[in-house]
């Protein structure tokens, strides 16, 4: 059994030897709270092929939903259950009606209080009033209204702490809305705020920025953000991301985009990020395998992990692209040190057939990512190394030409000064 669940508190689901996902949903979701826990459970229910897991995810989602006030997402989830969870999970209209009535009363009270604050022109009270209204709309699932309320607090912020709190609220709502342009903008605003020295807040901002870059397929930028997160963040951003996710997202993006030097310095030797990797030891070993050129082991485990990653709400759309880039980088790194490579041995190292490997290498050669040519008859890849002797001569000639040009310029300047052939400024200038 290869496990993606590092310990009793780990969040990654385990993976069986045949590559099938075996989620411990209780353990997995215990690392999240609030909306993101519900979103992840509903996403798993939607994407998984196992009907038993789907129903378990829906059951847990309903239990979590009923702890809050979001009646709309409750109704949507109940409709997806279609009575398959028994009488205990039938449509609870009494709960819905009670929540709707309570919400209407609370909204009216909050709006009256806010109007009173505006009349009295007390900035701090107005800010808190908009904040409370934003919290109310967020709990109800009205994300657009919550976004507007949180943004309106900006005009009434009087301290750096208020500005950062406003930015974090807007970022939280924007992530759920999928408005990652707003996420990037408000991360930058918070980072530019004076007195932003709390490592936990900085960690939250880097995680949010990493998710925005990941969504925009800017994997190198995403990797830089995730690997730079301070381990002090811990589990203090459970509304958005678990520490195990920081390790997973950072590792995959780094493997896909970093060169060997960056992988060594920014990931393997990064003490803070190494602490995150300790939470997911299989991912740590995967990185070490890649760096040590044990590509068969690395790519083999990635394939076993794939069913789990396809159930991750943030990675789902990127798994195939990341896997392709990681494999291409492995092929490039394998061929780089050699003048010639036996394709039969290379295919064995990558656990693939020679025909398939030839196609992959040909594509990389066409894209100019590998400087080589393929001898299809003898199944050998020949590197096209530059003529080092000719390159050295050209460099020497260029250095000589540069020296000659600089010497002539110095002599000309010296002669001009010797004969007082200098343009002097007019008096008074």
C-alpha cells in the first residue's frame, strides 16, 4: 500500500496499489472548515465514480451545511441526494423556513443598525456595520452581496489592521467566486500595507496568491508563492487551504516548472517548506526521486496519485498539464548530460515502450526543448552539442574586438583633452 495519508492528522487520502482512491473522508475534511469543507465534499461527490463515496460525501456535506445558515446550498445538495440517504436526510422544510425567517429578521436588524451608524457619522461603527453585513451575506451564501459589503469597509478603515482584515475578507469571498483577478489585486494591496509583519498573515496572502497563479496556469509563480509560505501558518487558514495542500500544490508546481538548481535550493533545502513536506512524506520522496533521477519511481507514484488529485477542487483542471510538464522535464533532464542515449534503456527507465518514447522525444525536439536528433533505425538519440572549439574562438575574437574599440575610445578622449578640444558650458549654466 502506497499511502498519501502521512499520519493520523494528515489530510491527503490514501492510494491503493492498483491506483484506486480510498478516501478517508472524515480525516480528509477535518483539515478544513466552513465553506471550503462543504465545497470540497460537494466536489468529491460530483467527480468521484464510486456511488458509496458520493453518498458519504453528500451526507457529510449536509451535516456541515445544517450547522450554518445557507439554505440555498442545502436545497441544491438535497436535490442531488434524491432520497438515497434515507428518511434522516429528506428535505427538512421546517429547518429551511426557520432559517429563512431568522435571516430576514437579522438582515433587517443589521441594515437598521448600519443606517443608524451612518446617521451618526461614526467611521469605526460604519466599518463594523458593513463587516457584520458582509459576514451575514457570506454565511447565507450570497457571495456577491458579501463582496460588496466587505469592499465598502475600505472607505472606513483607519488602521493597517483594518485594511488587512478587509483584504483577507475580500480574498476569501473572491476565491469562492472564482474571481482570481480580485484575489491578486487585494493580495498586493495587503502586502503593501504598512506594519504587515505577521508571518501568519503573510502566509495566508502567499497561499491566496499561489492559488491565483495556479488558476491562471502560471505554475512557476504559484510554486514560488507556496514554497515561500512560513510554516507558522500551520492550520490557521483552514477556511481556504490545509498545510498538506501547501506541500502538494507547491511540490507539483515546482516539479513542473523549476530547474534542478531551483528545485534544490527553493524546495529540497528550504527548511520552512521541508516542514510542510514532512506532513506528506510520499510527496517529499517523490521530489527526492525526481531530483535523484529516479524517474520511473517518481512518475509511477504520480500515476497512482492521479485519481486522488482529480478529486481536488483546485487541482482538477491542472492535473494533466502538470503531469505532462513534469514528464517532459524528466525526459529533458535525462538526455541533457549525454552525447548519445540508447532509447531502449531510456524506455526501460521510464517504463514505457520505445515507439511511444520516440514520439515524445520528437515532439520535444520540434519544440526546441531538446537539442538532438533521433536515429530511428538504431534507436539512439544523438545530442546536437555546439562546436565548443568554434564557440571559444568566436568569444576570443569578440573580446579582442571589444578591447580594440574601448582602447580607441580612450585614446580619442585623451587626445581631445590634451588639445583642449572640449565643449565647455556657458557662464551661468
